[in-house]
C-alpha cells in the first residue's frame, strides 16, 4: 500500500449497504459507518433516524489511490444506489437516506460534479440525479460500534438478507474486477 490514503464520504441510503459493498473493494483500506452534514454534534442513531438532525447516514471510505481512484469509488457508489430518489432509498424514507457526496477537496468536488454530468448525459437513469455534492468541512461523526461491519455480523437479519445482500450481489456481478482477490 502506498503511503497516501485518500478518503471519500458518501451517503446513499442505509450505511449498512454501502459499507458492505466497499469492504469488498480492492484498494479500500477501511470503511466506517457514520453521520455527516447535520447540525448536531455526536448524534445518536436514534436522533438521526428521527430526521431532525440534518445528518445523512454515510460511509467514510479510506482508499489507496495507487490501487483505485476516487472516480472509480464514485462509479461503484452510483451503481449501488438510486441517485434519482430524493431523500430516500426504496422503503427507507427521510433526509438521513439522501444521496450525497461529501467532498474533502476541490478536486473531489470537481470529479463528483463531472461524474454526475456524465451519468446525466449518458441517460443512465430514468429520472434526474438529485445527489448533493457538499464540502464535508469536518462535519462527520462515527456511528455507534454496533453499526460497524453490520452486514458481515448479521447476514441473516431481515434487512440485511433482503436489502443489503442484493446490493452486494449486484456489486460483485458488475464490478468483479474490483473485488478483493480478483
């Protein structure tokens, strides 16, 4: 692994889904579920679920740019959630489930905006992409310990079996070349 590790902070519905996928990606060094973009310091899961904190459920993805680029991370992100659903993903409804990219630099911001423009121009989605692109500005809080690595620890739990597992399977099929050990 190279010395330089970069970070992407992404929200696309329940953080369990995104975390499970990115833990499988070659070049990803660490994934942490958390909350970002709101006005409450150190929010609890219950507070975020109430929808009044302004936070989104996100994952902080640390990756080795010599193995996988930021744009590749975004390509995976856009493939595993529906960026046309405003403040929801499927049955998960509320601003905490919004599609959002929290950027760590101007270069990330430009890359994210370019990715959205290209997806829109290609007509990949039937609807308009509503993904927000916002600077993180230190507004990130790790989720509680029991949320970390949740899918791996609870694959038979209902939500994991019916919502997370299909997203992981979709990633593995579409991005087999990006999986660890591929």
